[in-house]
C-alpha cells in the first residue's frame, strides 16, 4: 500500500505532453499555410493583374503610382514608387509572420495587402470607365494577392498562442512535428522540457521486508 501511495499520477503527465504535441502540430500547420500565402502575395505583385478590354490595356501594378491615392488618380510611375512595392512588402512580412507564427504580422499585413489590391482595382476601373472591370478580367497576379491575403487573414484567427506549458520557440514549430508521434518516455530532455520523474519508479523491496513489517 505504501508503494502505491508514493507513485505519482503518470497518466496526467502523458496527457499533458499529448496536449502540447497536438497544439504544436496544429500551430505548425497553420503557420505553414500562412507562409505560403505570404509567398503568393509577394509573387502576385510582379504578375499581370487585368486583361485588355475596350479602352483599358492589359496591365499590372508595377507602374501605377501609389502616391496617386492622395487624389484618387491613376498615374504612371516607376517600379520603386508603385503599388507593387507595397503589395510585395506586405507579402514578405506575411511570409516572415508565418515563419515566426506572429499573429500581429500576419493579421495586419494580410489586411494591408487586401486593402491595397482593392484600391488599385478601384482606381483602374474608375480611370478606364465606362469600360467595365469584371471579375473574369482579373488575371493571376490579382487572384494570388486577393486569395493569399484573404486566406492568411482567416488563418491568423486559427493561429493559437503558444501554450504556457510548451517551451517551443516559434522557429522550432515545424521541427516539432517530427516529435509529435513519439512516446513521452522517448523525449527526455527535448524542447518541451519534459523529463521522466525518477520518483515514478517503484522502490526496490528488500529481502525480509515483510517480516520486519509483521514484527513491527
């Protein structure tokens, strides 16, 4: 009876490690998805955005002045001062936010990418009216930016905060997937900081111990 009372509840330790593994795996998958979205946004900045239709020529956002937003004008500019720089920068920061599993970076810059895309589409449609800009006039660059920004913004909501019982650094979250299927006894001294409790081992019984107990 004394041995049973001294044993710690090992089931609770196993369930806690399993919970940390599950949360780390889910967080890694969401962070990986956001990283891909950041790459899609950045790539979309350099690709064509609309097809030619009527008076509107086929174009991208690499030569549309971002400063034209001050007066809502659609003006030509160099690449360095165009909408493409803003979208590409937002995409890179979403990519970095995915790697770091940062909700602030991914959430804010995915929204910035979406807002910039919407503003450019509005300026283009307003400048070349009465030619209508329909959704099927949008090309790959626009769809990559819009879809990447929307998915990243939604995925940010699912990007859970790091569990307090887990000591996994953000840049180690993908590597933690390899450990998620291991038994807790095999991860001694790993990144989760879990080590088997030596007190959980049963104490050796000395010969003649029962006789000493009965005599007492």
